[in-house]
C-alpha cells in the first residue's frame, strides 16, 4: 500500500463539454497540473459535482487518469453515494485501481439517520468491498449532506475496522469540531484533514494531516508552501495570503468561480460549464472577480 | 397516452432478500395486490428506498413488473436523481416502457439551489428525454430533499412545458402549501396530490386529484373508499378511520413499520429487510404495533 496522505488535496473540479458530458482530456490535464503542484487528487468530491455524475461517468474519468499514467498513489476518489450498491461498486473500482484511499460521504437522502444506521451502512460497504487495501476517509460535510459523522460513530468504526478507517475530511466549517477530532482521534493515527485552507495552519498546529480544499484547484502551490512552512516565522502571514485568495474566490459560488477562472487562465471558456442544478458565474460578477484577482496578484502558475 | 392519474397511488415499498438484493418476485406480488386494491404504483419513491437502489436495480424492477403483465397505465416511477444523466436514463426508460407518468425529485445534493438552477435541471431532462409522451409530476418533499418546488418554479415550467408538467406530489406536510397549489394551479389542470392520506379529504374538497401516500402500501382499500365517497355524509368519519391507521403505523419509522407488517401478514419475515442507512423495526416496538393494529381492527385484505 502507498503511504498515507499528508498535505494538500484538491477536490478536483470536473470539466464539461458544451453538451455537459465530462471532458476527459481537460480533466487529465488539470489533474496532471495539480500533481505537479504537489496536490493530491480528491476527485469526485462536492466541488467535483460528483453527485451530478452517474456511476459510469465516474468510473470512466478515473480510468482516463490511469490510462494517462497518473499514479493512484495521488488519488482519493469520492465513492459515497445514497445507494449501498453504488457505493460498493465505486469503492471496489477505486481499490482495484490501487487508489491510496477513498473519501466517503454518508448516504444523504434520508435525514435524521441514527449512528446505528450509518454504522450499518459503512460496515456493509467495508465487508462487501472485502479488501485489506481499502482505506476510508470519512467525509463530514453537514451543511450539504445534512448528515453528520459524529465522534461516537468514528469510535465504533475505528474499533471494528481499525486498519480501514484512516481519517476524516471535516467540512463542517466549525473549528470546534475540527479541534475535537484532532484531540480525540489524531493521536491514534486517524488523520484529520480540514475541509478549507482557511483552517490549514490551525489544523497543522493541532497535529492534523493537512487539508482537502476547494481552492486547491486554483491555488495549490501557495497552499502547499504554507503546509511545508507551517513552523516558519512567517506562517501566519502565509495563512493570511492563502485566506485572502480563498475569500476572493468566494465572491461567487465557489464551484462556478473556480471553473470560470480556470477557463480564463487556460483560455478555454468551456471550462466554465457546470451541470444543473448549478449555474455558471454571471458575466458581470465574473469580471469583477477577475479584476479583484488581478489586484491581489493572483497567479495560477500554469 | 393513458388517462391522467386520479385517486390513490402507493409509493411501493421495495422488498429485499437477506443479502439486501431486491426481490423481484415479492415486488411483483405486492404491486399486483396494490392494483387489485385500486392503488396506482408510484414505484421508486421515498418509501421505496429508491435512492438506496442503483439505476440498474430500478430498471430491473420496472422490467420485472412489465414482464409480469402489470400495466404501465398504473405506473408513476420515481426518476429524479442528483445526477442529470441518471435522471435522463430513468426517465427515458419509463417513457419507453409506456408509464403513464413519472414522479421527479429535484436534484437534492446541493442545498440553497435557486429556481433558475432547478428550472435548468428540469429543462435539460425534458429536452433530453425528448418525448411527447413524457408526463412529469413534480415531487415536493422539503423535509427530506431539503429543496423546494416553489410556485414560481411551477409557473415557469408550466409556461415552457405545458403538455409535460402534469402535476405535483406535495409531501411538505404543510396544508397551507397544498391549499396554495390547489388554488393557483389545479384549475388549469395541474393535478395536485397530497403526500399523505391524512390530507386526502381536504385535498379532494379543494379540487385535488388524490394522494400518493405511504400507507397506501398497507391500507389501500380503505383509502380508496374514502376517495370514492368523499362527498358522502360519512366522509369525515371515513377520514378519521384512515388517519387513525396512519398514526398507528407511525409508532415506528414508517418504512420499517410497513415492511414489518407486510412481512407479518404475508408470513414472510424477509419483507422486513431494509437497506442501510435505514434500520428494521426493533422487535419489541414491532410487537406493540401489532397489538395496537389488532386492537383497531386493521386488516390487509390479502
């Protein structure tokens, strides 16, 4: 097995052609660039519009990366779906591909689900995948999934599947929760990743493993340098610059803003396409974003 | 095309074997019984655990019904998924099968989605399905999907796709919303179904088309009789009896309670199986439910 992830991963945005089919060529190009910038590939996350893709589209895009020679050591594909059977299919596919880990949403259709129900779901997935090479990162994103990965659930899963439950992405946006995870679970080797680069320095100071962050799609080098230099005297100033860029991208809903900016920087407007129910960045707002990014000296190092 | 739906539809519960694979034989048997009780088949709804099934499992179960000779005139399969491509695949399949309508959830992963985004989603599905035989019933279930079908969205869809947008299932649980829909849209032939038999009499008095209701799985004959006799002098008393049975089933989460009772009545305990993240009814609670159902004289007329 590959070493466990450390540092920065990008929930890779998914390029669509004008007919809204996934564009494997630009997807591979973007992933290769991310790897060159020291970012891991959390393909098929929230920012990837993964739940707007079919299972076969996800498999196809992962195969495209493998065919292009991208190492599965860098890959943490999202495989958690509402359906047990879909989740098992994608997880088995990722394990067979040799991916170093998977990022697993809880099933998110039914609300007010008990820890017992979530435990049963994760248990079934692990048992049906049936591989000692499976490494699961739990995906806690209550603002979107509306289902929480609680400390109690983590304890039960770690006890039952210690070699398989590898860590968590905390996208709660609540630092108190990340801190609790760092204190309770990181010491035993359960790796805590914050879900936004805004919390990266705090997470590393708390002993965490890194971050899996949207703006890793557009600003990976600067975030990686913060990760490398977190004990340097200028770490706080680095964090402030990273945060400023994040906040600028947030002028527009993040998926639309990042895709529009990638399209701008790569001179390929199709990159701005998103699948419904999401919408492209409106022209005027996008122009304001570009002005602001130029003002703060943002560069993508393509 | 078949006549539009009126009356009672059941969001058909999906039987699973002990390995949690769908059981087509018992599914067909249950659907045939429902049709014999004058209930339409809203297969693949919330109570069907449809989002816990893969696309291919849903197609397989629909094919099983067709093979068994169940008429597509009775079928309103749920086809709305988070993914545009999955939604189009299931909708095309339903139309090709000749189903009299489809019940369509909005995409429910991303939250705080605008009406523009939802309009774009439904538009893409309609255009890609590309059939004059498509009849869509919008599925408004904000407590679960966390995404609302607003009056503004309905207006825009009706204006753009008047022959295709056929009605709505209102599972908001909010009578004020159902009343608004009945007043604003029913007069122009947009059929309003309440999402619970508790509101059936009110809905019919307001000019609505009927109800698509969980307990249609276990109590279809009595609900149908209320529908047939809604102008009779004893209509309120009938509604009270229907509601009492509903409330009894709600002693346990509804999917688990209905499946356990079907298993009891059919003497086939596998019927109680549910897919995670849901959980079976606990034994003790189930026994209390049975006692209570016996007390109020509940019968399934199998």
